[in-house]
C-alpha cells in the first residue's frame, strides 16, 4: 500500500533545496510511527519518491510525495501521522491511499500551474506582452540543459497564460521529461519582447496535472 | 517593509540560505506577548557548527521549558550575509521570530574557542549593540559561558556577566533575577551587582586589575563595596540523571557538522591529561544511568527521526557499563535502523566487545589520540597509555574488519624533542604492520592511516598553564621533520597546519584584560571567523597587537614562574591551582598520575560536598 501526500511549501521554507527536502523526509517518515517500507540492501532507506523537484526559492501548494507502507493503514490515520511529523510551514493538504500497482505520480505529471510575480519597475510592460506571446506560433528560445544549450520553440510549451494584475500572471506549463519550460525562461522571453531586463521573480506552484482517461488535464491527486 | 521581508530579499544572493531560514522541526515558537523574558542564545560561528553543539541544545530546551521565557537561536552570519545586512541596514536577528537581537532582554553567548572572539564583537555590532559595556544604557545584558569563560578577561570590556561551569541551573537563576530586577524597576548596574551573588556568576566590571612593572598581573580584587566575591567558584550540577535534558531536538534541513542524536552519557573526565582543559574544568565524572539514557534515546528517536545516536562524552570508552549500554542500545534500536556510534574513542579501553556491538550497525574510521610519539612524552602529558595499548586496540580493530585509522598528535608539547616527533612516524609504521599481521582473508581491504598533528596550545586551568608555547620556527622545523619521516611510511596521509592560528589562540587562552583592546582593533581591521583558515588574517592580528602596544610573545611564548598571579586566578574552576602546580612539577619529572577513580589525587573537587561520591 502507498500513501500519496500532497503538501505545501510556505515562503519561510522556500530555500530548502530538493536534496535537503529528500533528506528531511527520510527523517520525517521515521517520526510518523507509520509502518514504512524500507529498501533492501546494505544501506536501507524508506521507499518514497517525489512527484517533481521544486526549484530553490519557489513556494508551492502542490507537492506530492509517494510513501510506501509495509502494512495497510487508514487514510485519516496516515494523514494525521504525517502532519504531526512535519513543521507548520510544510502543511499536509490532501492524502490518498493507493495500492502498489498505482503508477508513480512522477510518471503521470504532464503540466504544472504557477503564479509568477515580477519584481522591478518593468513588471507591467512584461505582463502586457502576454497577448502578443500567445498570438505567436513560434517563439524561439535557448534552453539550458545538462548537456548544453538547445534551441526550442517555447510557444507550444505554454499551455495557458493570463495576467492577474500589473505585476503577476498565472500560467500552465508543460512539464514532462522531454518537454518542459521553466517560468524563469518564460519571463526572459516576455522581457525580450518588451525590450527590458528580466526582473527577479517569485514563483508559486498551484498544481500538478496529468491526463485523465479521456485525455483531458486533471489534477495529479485525482488520477 | 518588515524585517522578515528584507531578510528574504537577501537570501537569494547568499551562500546556504537555510542558515538564516529557521522554521525547523522542533524549533520552539512562542507568543512574544505571553513571556516575560526574551533570551537570545548566540553561538558565534556558522549555523552548521553551532547546530552541532550539545550545550546549546541543552540550554535552549531548558529555558524554553519555562512558560515565562522564550529562548531563540542566533548564529554568526557568514561574511557574505553580514556584508549584505550592513549594506541594507538589517540588524542581527533571531532565527525563530526574526526579532532584532537588541530587543531581547538577555543575550547568552557560548565561548567554545578563543578564535570565535572577534565574531562576538561582529555580532554585537551587527545587532546595533555598543561593544563596550559602559556604552550600553539599554538592550540585552550580555552573558558569556562555556569553556573559554574560565578566562574571559580579554572579553571583560564587552560582557556583563560570565557564567562559570554547568549552565543548567545558573542560566535559570540569571533569568529569575532578571524578572526580579525588571519588576523592581532598578537601574541597569543593579542587575550586575545582584547577579554577582549567584553562585558561578562572575561580573568583570566589579573587579579591579593591577599590574606589575614587568606586565604580569599583580592582583584582581572586587571593587570596594561591590559585594562581589573574591573568588568565583564554578557552578556544578552534581546529579545528571535528574538534570534537564531535551526530549526533542531541532532537526535542521541542511547538512550540519554533526547531524544526529547526541546523547551525553556522562560529563567530566578524570584521566588527568595535563594539556587538556576539558579534563580539568568539567570534573568530576557524572554518569547518567543506563535507564535514564534508554529513556532519553527513546524519546529523541521518536521526536527527531534521526537514524544515528552518538554516545557523547569526553571519553566515552570510560563509561562504567559501556558494554551493557552499547548492547542494550543496539538491541533496542537495530530493528528501527538506528545506528549507535562512539566518538572520541580512547585506545586503552577494552574496546573489543563494544566494537563488536557498534560494527553490527556501521563501521567508521577508528579514531585514536596517542597525542605524543614516545612513551617519555606521553608520561609528561600524563596520557596514561602505552604503545602496547595502541597496538592491541588497532590489531583488535583490524581483526574485526576496520581498515581506516585516524591518529591524532600534538606538536610542541612541553619538553618535546625531535626524537619525540620522529616517534610519531615509528608509531604510524607499527600501526601499518599491525594491519598486515592480520591474515589477508580476515582483514578488510584498503588500509588508510591518517596522522593529524596540531600545534599544542597551553591553556589556562591546566597543569601546562605555566608552559611556553613552542616558537614558530621550531614548530615548522618539526612539522617538516615529521612530514619527511612519514613520507617513508606507505599509505599514510599527514595533516598539519601553519602554526599562526594556534599562536593567536595561545595569546588569548592565557591573556589578560588589556587584550580586549587588541581584540577590538583586530575586529575593526576586518578580522572575523578567525577559526576558518580562509578568513584568518595573521597580518592584521600582528598589527592589532602592535597598535595596542602589546607583545603577543609575552602571552604565548613566555615561561611563567610558578609564583605568578594569573589573570584568571580569581575564577575557581573546581580544580585548585595547587593541584595543577603539583601536576606541572610531576610532568617535568616525567611522572604519571593515575585516574582518580583508582584513588583520590586531591584535585580540589572534594570541596563540593558530595560531588565525588556518586560514582
């Protein structure tokens, strides 16, 4: 049996790196008192995985951790135990128990929704470029990857984007292994279009989604 | 913009922002309006170093157990953060609530090593608190404690109170007194005068220091009418079983130096190594019972989720029932995948059984500290171990599957000769032979021997407080001698450092009040994080001494006559000066003194009624 836990990352803890968060959860699951399944081998560790790494400095209300249990456990009890093992700045928001055959959430993720807040004086000029961006069919961009730089068309990776106010917007971006774009790059492209310097941004993840049986976007926890 | 937002804006631009983040699991949050006393506890080094320190954890939880007080943590911001805070006018703040330190009632500072002293001035300055006590008319009282508190004289101009000895009780007394003082609406100085009546609390400003023509101290006496005691004797917690110990520990997010449960199995060490300050100032040995330790371990494992328990003390191999303790710990926690580890392993303890227990869970490098290369010199320093002990320990370890050994030594011990130094290389060679004497099929592959040689620093409140530190040139000569000799022993990694840092450390360890001037100058010139070799600025330190008209050699290199009055003589660490002098004389005669558990050696601790009877 596995527990899928959706939790948030509040502003205070936005500087915990993904690696540190993984280490943190190894200790946190020990504190839950739940029957956690451990890997075999010389150096056993809890069987768990994260749906998607959150970049340093971002906040979120949709992080999903998948924890394997060695014995059946009720949803409410699991949620309470995990909540008691986390600080208040990592709030538990939703829990779902699934059986071992349920696909790993990481493999189901297709897209992510964000709120992006722009700093600096050029924010409104950048936000004003959103309709023009969406009107284009091709937006050339250079994406930095582990193996170097790559030319991509950024436009199809941006599924939706709408201004919230003069200095922020909401957007849904592709997030798969082969097709993804980060909010920083998107803001860089909008800034180029506005012919201004890219500002500092604050990113908040609203949700992670996959595709349901009919091929329509659906929140990860419902799949 | 709130202070919190202004801090947030800096965190994107600094190394390791988690250092300043707070919000860890088990960090204590309280309503500031619901407490009477706000206590800031400063560890004057980085978060990673400070969060690894046991004393801070004990006092943090002891203070926070009170409903009327809230203790918050603060660490020295690394140089990048400190510079940005100055640029943006952000004052030093607490980790829990991000409150400016100058708004606290009490500021406790732990003095773990002399080379953190400039960080204290840096912290006060970043906090916006005037450095010198006489310039402060408001803001927190500054209270220092920890091992360096036994000679706080170089810090005397900057601190209000110094807490000597075990802090569990005296810290509470300073808080109780603060409440009383505040309720009575008394002037600031009155708190100091009243605090001088608390056992173990020293108030430097209530004492006058006079000097002889040769620069040595003539006397340190209480100011007339101050009511301060002539001699301040260290506070002692006699029974650790009933002493407070945290049931929850803060679990940091980033990696810190010691990221595990620290279980203090006993306090004090009575082996009497003559160089060792901890072996003097933490006497007598006070053990926790196995039952208490098991209960502590249970609650800490449950509340932290750590997978390692370190059995801490000055010499964990000396715990009276170590095999039973280790056995029960392993038995209780192995199923929960919690490792048990033993730091500061000594070479003359019966290791075998314990090693078997710990290796069931994990094998790390065996760390041994022979300290000196020849038996003669080991007798001088009263390191009551022989070469045969060492050989037996490492052979046992190799036979049980260890392949890494770390050997710690000191260079520049009193009476040391080149021959003693070459003895270190001989010892390393013998350890190597031990490994190859174990049949190949029984030993673990990949022998690694690390030899570390630090430079000896004579410390106050030790039998070697009369000894000069070895001069720079001779230290360098002996380091090179050893390096060459070790290059002929295969598979040895030799670690050593330039002696300049140890030299400044030696100046402050036995320094007097006049050094406060040099300390402040050095800090004004930019010295901070002196314990970090990449930050340490020897040139600035020498300049600071010169401009203060002080000769550092006077403090570090001068042999001190046995009738000299020391700047710290009015502070009684529990072990008497008479005893230390006897030990110094025995050292020069190369005579050993046995551990007092085999018979009282008259160190002075019996002056505390009942202190030596619990074991």
